[in-house]
C-alpha cells in the first residue's frame, strides 16, 4: 500500500502539467451553468414539473450520468494515457522496482479521483444553483429535497466506478479521442436502450449510470440492488487491465 500511495502522489503531480484537472473542473461547471440558465429563462416550462427544486436535481442527475460522466471519463483517460505516450514515460516507469500492475492501479485511482472531484464540485454547484433559482418566484422551486440530493449523489458515485474502469482499459488498448468518445457514447446509448427491456444492461459498464433515466419517472425506484454487480464488473475490468498491462513489451532505449 505504501508503494501504491507513493506512486499515486507522483501521479497527482501530473495533473497540473496537463488538461486533466481543468477538464474535471470544467465538466460540472458547464453542465450546471447551462442548465441554470435554461431554468432561469424557461419559467413557463419549468412550472410544469413542480416542485422545481426536485426537477432541478433530476435533470442534472440524468444529464450527468447519461452524458457528462461517460464523456468526462473518456477525455480524462485519453489525456492521462496520452501524457505518458508523448513523454515516452514508460521507458523509465517500467524499469523501476515496482510491480507493473501498480502502475495501472495508480492510473485507475487517478482517473476515479478526478471523476469524484468533478462530482463533488457538481454537488456544490447544484446546492448553489438551487438556492439562486429560489429567487425566481415564478419557478415554484420550493425547498431542496435533501434526501433526494444525497441519494442521487451516492448513486452517481457508485455508477462512475465501472465507467472509469472500462474507459481506463479502452484508452490503453485503443488510444485516440474519437475511439474513447465512440466507446463512451455508443455504450451509453445501448445501455439506455436496454433499461427496462433486458437484464443484460446490468452487465454493461454504463448499466447502472443508464438507470438514472428512471429519475424522470418519479414512481419508479433506482436499482440500488444492482450496485454490487456494477462494482463487481468494475473490479473485473480493473483486473483485466492489470493483466493486460503486465503483458506490455519490455521498454526499448
């Protein structure tokens, strides 16, 4: 664990030398800012979905899990692996007296930490945005449903694990922004289509996140029981990535 911690501290230094941290901050800012403007100037439409504060949380929750989360994970993973490829850092890293799988685990931990940072920032923006929107009486916002806020935040954290694990492996095996985005958006589209139609959706990395669409159907319950299966899938994807990474050819001079 000390080796993993030391490597992770070294990995965090790279955040400031690339667009990783900027990307993680901009994603929630762009989503919350855009939807806040949409709410503020759409008084007549928003009043159809009273209470407005609940709809504010629902819309942000669905948008994040179905759109922003997979895109953010794809961008972060590609930026991170691309940083290593451009600097040819593996020639130095892979000859260090550190097990090879540690390097991969550090990457997964780095990507997941950045996504969780983005989700924490989004949570803060939702609270701030909801408070500001209450100053627009015509929106009929009402009090913030704290239980729902905590439920949505916790669910998003659980859903992000498998998405990040898959994108980390995909960006290693098939580098390229378009490849990562195609995998993220294509997988999410398929998962959303399978929600309520097939149990196979739970086998997909985006399955738990895709169920966020149920938030719009307020009488339905999010599949919390499937969170364990999603975390298991994330663990298997990380194990696959570690095994795949240890098979990399020896570094050349």
